[in-house]
């Protein structure tokens, strides 16, 4: 299905691997994408009463639908009604949490072009209201996933006009918490958030 932004520009999901990039597999992941792992973790957290966290729906304006058969309608064109903020939000230990998840094939840094200005602004506003704002970043070539506070993202975002346009891997590894692959859930990211909270 073709999905376009309100200005008509075609949407390209940065989390979708291209044919030229092959992602390494990990037995613990069982082939799941980062989004699938997070959705699985959120379902587990909800079932065990640890947290209530959901993926935010993206409002889409349907423009064209093909009806090859009465029971086989297919959306062939659509547009985002508005720019999305972050991927997930919810409540954890009495605190509002809001975060986005990104992947990069880069080994040495996380490119800031993977994030949009309105997402950074949204995370700033969550912080101003004492919410827990963070990012989950996966380095696919390293098979490593980290949780970082939005502060680190904001710091590098605000400096990118005069300094580098990425967050070095070393900064993420030093200031974030690595999320190990687990069994149930496969990506226990709230354990990493607990560690980040303990370091505050």
C-alpha cells in the first residue's frame, strides 16, 4: 500500500530493511523485528500487570481502494493526516512514559536524520511534564539494543548545526543501558529503564 505525507511526499519506513542491507539474525530474537519485540514485551507487561504501554496508532486518510472482489478490498493509496510523534506511550509505576524506537545499520553512531524535529519537540514536552521520555536504539550490525534518556538525544540534536549530526556509539553505550535479549519477553526494556532510573 502506498502511504504519503500530507505534502504528497512518499513515506519510506526507516525501519524497513532494503534489499542491499542484510540484518544479522539472533537465535533469541527468533527473527522478530524491533517493533514486534516491543509489542510482544508490552503484551507481556500488560498480562503481568507490570505496565500499560501501547503502540500509538497513526492516523491515515484513505484515498483509493481497489475492490477486485466483494470480500477482498485493498487499500492502494493513503496519506498521513498529521505527523506522528513517537511510537509508544503508557503508564509505568505511576509515571507517564513516552518513547520512540529506531534501528541503524551504522556501527559507530546513530544518525540524527533517523529522528524528526517534531519527535524531539514532543519528547522535550514530555520531560517538561515530568514524564519519562526515552529512546530505544538498535545497532543491527552489532546486534545490540540500548535504552537512553531523551536528554542525550536532545543534547546532540541541539548541537547538530555546529557539531556532528549523529550520536556516537560510545556515548550511547556509556550513558544508556544495554537491553539483553530475553526469553519472555524477548526484549525486557523496562529492566533497562529501571537501571536508568536508579542512575538518576
